[in-house]
C-alpha cells in the first residue's frame, strides 16, 4: 500500500491532510520539522511526501535534496501566497505539484488521484526509452538523432511533474506532438488534452473560448458555454502560439495560474480548475516580451521548464525515418506498397526543409499522389514549385544600360530559381526581408500566394529602392 509522509509545523494542517489521505486508502506518517521527517524516512521510505516549504529548522527543499533522485519519491510542496515563487523553484527541481495555504482539500484529492502507484509511471517511461532504442519512437514522437534524444530526456524528466512547460521551435517542428507526448507520460493522462491555437481565435471571442460564458452574456450567447479551462479540468491545456494571445487576456490567464480560479463571461461566480499548461511559440519568447507581445510575469510562469524543438535540418537521418513513416501510413491507408526511389532519398537528405516536419509530410503525400496507380515507387516531384521562368547556369549577365529596376528583377528571379522556389532562402541570400520579396513578386506578376508559416517582417528592406 502506498505510504505518504506529511511534513508541516502546523498540527491542524497535518491532521487534515492525514485524514483526507487516509480516505484514499494510503498509509500516513507525520512530522513537524526536518529532524522528525528524517527519522520517519529511516523508519519507512514514503512513496509521496507533502512538505511545507518553511519549517522551524530549515525548508522542505532541504528534505527534497536529502533523497536520491532515483528513489522514485514524489514531492508535493506546500506554500503560503507570498512564497509561490519558491514553489515554482521546487517544481523546477522535480517536485510533482504544489499546494497554496489555506489548503484546498479538493485539490489534494485531485493530486492523489494523479499520483502513480509505486513505479507505474516510471516503468512506462522506461519502456518507452527501450522502444526508442529499437524503433526511434518516443510516445508520439519519432527520431533517433542526438538532438531529439536530448528532447526525449527533457520530456522524461518533466512529464511526471506539474511544472508548466514552454515549447519553442520553428513552425512545423512538432510542438503539438511534443505536448501530446508530455500529456501521455504525465499523471494527468487519463483526463483531457485540449489544444488551443491562440492566433486562430478571434480576439472578440477568445475570452469566451478560454473561460466560457453564461447565457445572455453577449449578443448571440443563447446558451451556457464551457470554456477550455473548464473542459480540461484535471488534464492538460496546450496553448499554441501564446504570443498571439491579447495582452488583456494574458492578465486573466496569469490569475488562473496563480489561484486556480476563473469566471465565465457574464457572471461573477468563481469556478475552480486544475489544469496543467503547456505553451508554445515559434518566436523568441524573450524578444516577444521586449516587443510587448508577451507579459514578462506570464512568461516566467509558463517558462518553468523550457524545451527547444530542433528544426528538421539539424536532425540528420531523422528525415529518412520520418519520410518512411509517413509513406508507411499512406500505404496502409490506400492499400499500396510504394517505396522511395534512390533519387528521392538523396533529395530528401539534401533539402533544408524550411517548413520542417509539416513540409516533409506534405511532400511525401504529394509524391504518393503523383505516382502512377501501377507504380511501386513514389513519383519524383519537385520539392518546391518555382515562381520564375527557368534560367541557365548560376550567373546572370546584365547588359550595360539596363535600368536598376530591371536588374533587380532579373537578380531576384534568378536567385529564386536557384533556391528551388524557396522564398525564405532567396530573401536571406538577397539580404532583403521576406515582405520585400513578396512585394517585388507582386510587381513582377509572379505572386503565387504566401506559404503557411512564412514570417514576414513588418520592416521592409530595399534592394535598389525602398518599397512603399
């Protein structure tokens, strides 16, 4: 039977916790200070420790540091409102969760319901690491490269805790898949995982979507609506593109993180929620703070455990592994047995994949569709559709007397052709912003629309002349 140690210098707190924990079928021991706690550790090693951060002869962190990390003991820290930051520090060290005084017993029950019985979760993570060595898989993630091994190690460490996670990476690197893997390896995996793209919801509706609304709260609110925080109670809420959330809503999000309470739009009644937040962005979050896109206090709350997801161009032969996995899925869906010809395999490894895993998946699907129904191999299709007419060689000749505007045009189109139509790469080589490149292509009648994930700077740069 799981055993719990309660460490707090307040007798009423100890007794209340012991009573509620006993109802859950766990045995308990109590201590009023570090000295007594250490004696209890010798008598019986607990599976879970509830400890106050502030003790007469030290802190709960001292007790945390006494134990070998390999012991498997879960720590839940208890803190007053004035020392929440200390609790966040404890989460970074590996604590499973924290409670704020006065202790909410419903939250204690929620924590107990998530705590694994001896070794369950750690055994599951260990099994996944073994699977990784055999197949290159870790939960929903796929890859064997050293940079991905580091990501898997970070996820293994933080998943069983209650720490908020900030995923940072370029568009298409698999941030939502990483968030889903974190949830599946967490103590909340039996509850909901909800994903929200903060940039895809109208600013006028995002508060209602997050917190819900009452009937009649605004025009068109003909029924009560439960928001993401209410529906994800007990589980995980993934906030993608967090820097796109309106600043005024970030204030309310911060309050939910601090108190665990929120209100539906159209009411003053507070609702309690127990949600783990995983946030993600394809921008530099510190730069977003400087630009006023992300509140500094919210950033610190969300950035308890940051994880950087590497771009596909840094993952070596993971490209082959991922492409084959996507092709296997298509073969299964369409009852085909197609394979990549050698020319396609070489192309997969040589291309920089600016759109990352999302672009690779789209390419594999395109190659599968373009192949003949009787063919056993995928088609060798272009990686990008070029916007310009073919030009020969890697140099262009501009006759004397050519206008600067015409020289600009020839140089831009030739560079774009050499880059295989990849606009981000062409803009980088030309030393201009992506916005400037698009403006020029519109002028030349070569605008084929903007690709998903293109990051167009608001500050145009000129090549020969300034754009209006």
